[in-house]
C-alpha cells in the first residue's frame, strides 16, 4: 500500500488501521480516529464496514469494538448520527450514549453532532462524503459533521459553528477544524444541476467548481467547506485540509464511486477525554 500524506498518520494497532490528523493529535484534551477498510478479524462482507444497514449486526458491532480498541476509544461511549444528507445538528450529552450503535437510532435527519461532555464519543459515517471535525480550544467543546454535496451546499459547516456558538459560547476564532478525507477534486465529477448549487453559494466558486467538456464539472468539496468555515470566522491557519482522496486510495478507504456503490462505510470518531 502506497499511502502518502502530509496531514494524516496511518496508524496500525493489532492489525486494525485508522487515520489520525496530526494537527488534531496535538490537542491534548481530545482523541479521534477515522476508520479504514483494514481490520484484522473483521467478519463483515465488506471489511470493517461500519454500516448496520447492510451486514450482520453482530459482525458490524465487532468492527466498532476492533476500531475502538485500536484507537483507544470506549465502545460503550459512542453516539452515532444518521447519514441522510440533511443539515441538522444535535447537541449530545451522556444521556445519548449508545444511540445508533447499541440503542435504537433516533437521529432522523441529523448529520452533525456536538458536545461539551467529556467521555462521550461522537461518530459519523462516510464513503466519499466529507467529514468535518471541530475543536474549540477555549471552551473545549467538539463537533463532528457529515458533509455530502447536499450537506456542503446546505452549509452544514456553518450550522455546526452556529450550534457550538449558541450552545457553548464558542468563538469561531478559537476553533481548530479538519476537513476530509473525501473524494477529492481529482475524482469528483458532477453534472450541471449539481454544479449550479455550488456556484449559488456566493463564495469564490472558481476555486472549487471547474467546468470541463461535455457539461460536466469537477468539484472540490474540501475547498468549498474551507471557504464556508472561513466565512464563519474560523482562521485559515486553523483549518487542516485532507490530502488523501478516497477514490485514489481505494485499497485503504471505502469509496462509493470506486466500488460503484458496492462498499462498506467508514466512520469518524472524536471525544473529549474522560479524564479531562
Ligand atoms: Zn482522486
């Protein structure tokens, strides 16, 4: 496997591989991980599939335990969002522990999770879409959101910042954010109706929508989300952007487009450390 990145570390513990952002690993009060398809002992049809929808529940549960053990996270503390391409953000407390994992999913239309409670581990799902990580270095609140193209143009990034501001008093200039890994501009081709929604955002769209022949467009969802965060007051130097494309790294990561839909889901996890 030829994995190269200037922003991620590829960790392998007990045969289970996961990515961490070097920038987020430097923050002492949090722990985070992004899963891969590499997991020794995984019994799901798609290795390390984190979706309960398409595989044996017990085998998927094992995948969560494998990842948590490798990444030093607590399985019992997980709370998972839906992944249904909306832009609702939910403030989570320890009362929500287990939802979407070992308790019934009660997260209709929720694609963003935020918390200020130590010990609760937020979890969101991906297979080309854009993960968004938020860490408030002053109040020590955190957020995690799933940005597909609909969530991106629906400005879920802005909604997370707004929810953290209202709920925790977060000042955007104190946020450290990370964007990705996702299907990057090298591989993310869309048609005109989708491109129009990106143009309509009123940002510097010439930096994230690139017309090509045949009425198709290449879209850079990393740069689009980055500009949305900057427009919310997040400092550019506090935003880390992925340099790993899911489709280009389909030996390591699940990519909806690389597998034409026959794939597993990966997840992002992040918590405020319980001893914090
Ligand atoms: Zn690519």
